[in-house]
C-alpha cells in the first residue's frame, strides 16, 4: 500500500524557496475519492471501528500495516459523497494530514513536505511571516505530523508483536450485491485469529494487556462486522 496515494508531487518546504508561498487547502475530500483503503494508526482503532472494517495489509518485506476498508472495488471510496464530503463521523489521520507529509532527510531528520499542487503565492494560509519565521499554521501542521509519525512508530511495534505471536491470518471477504446478486471478492488482507489469541500463554496475554494492545486488538475484531455495513452503503449509493 502506497503511503503517498493521493499526493501528486510532494516537495520539501524551504524557508527561502517558499517564503511567500501559501497553502490552499482542499475544500473537500474529492482528492481521496479513488482510494479504497487508508493506512490507520493504532490509536485510531477505537473510533475507526465504529465506521469501517479494519484489516492488516502487506507493506514491504516482512511488514504489515493496519488499514480501513473504504470500498470493495478498485478506485471506490463509499465514504465520499457526490459533493466531496466525508460521509462518516471519523476521518482517518492519513487523510486529515493532506496536503502535508513527512519524508526522510539525508541527515537522518524528517523533512516537512507538501503536495506541490496546493502551493501558490496568492491565496490561502501563509507558511512564513514577513520575518521568514514559521506561521502558527505551519507550526500546527508540523506538530500534527510529528504526532502522526510517533503514532505510526507505535503501530509498527504493535504489528511486529502480532507477527511474532503468530496472531495474523490470511482472509478473503465475499460480498453479494442486492441490486443484481453479483458478487465481489476482496483478497490479500490479514486479520487477527481470535482462536490463536485465546491460545496464548498467560504471560503473553498480560504483555498485550499492559502494553495497551488488547484494546486495539478487540477494536479490530469488532470492526469486522462493518463489512456488512459497507456492502449496504455501496448498495444504497448505487440505488
């Protein structure tokens, strides 16, 4: 899964180059209309589980990441309406961070980047003031990105623990559309095996509980019931 799925051309912010630049933030969520899954941090599980199915997907060699399922077909997001509004109470942080994103710098530090298409010199939020210092807008965006990075680091520890304990298993989901009885198959994702979870040793269970992971685990398991809600949502849109 790409971590830059709806970024056209991320550029690193530079005080000299972008001193007079402004950010024209998107007015709606149309930029994510063709995204059928979004990366999720562990701290988002409880709120996201009220709306979406949460699964785990491959992300490079021997690595998995949590993601919410937004549609059952390629380029289908059932949570964005015809006006570009997000049709759910909780919007994942991956979406809310746009047009900002972090990138690895050559010196080991992170660079604050922004999608080039959102930059202009005429309208929007200023990035730097007349003295070349960061505006409150840019500072808030940086703080959000740093928190987001830390949350994803913690999520990486969580998924590594799941793999180490052998709790993840492959799963496919089949949905039958009421409109014409056609079937859709969603493949290539993983879920937590509850039987394997219950078979863990007491010491391992206690470790998951004390680390705060047990809440995330059960939020994920509960969220699987949202697959049927997603099918109904797609059927309503098509009707």
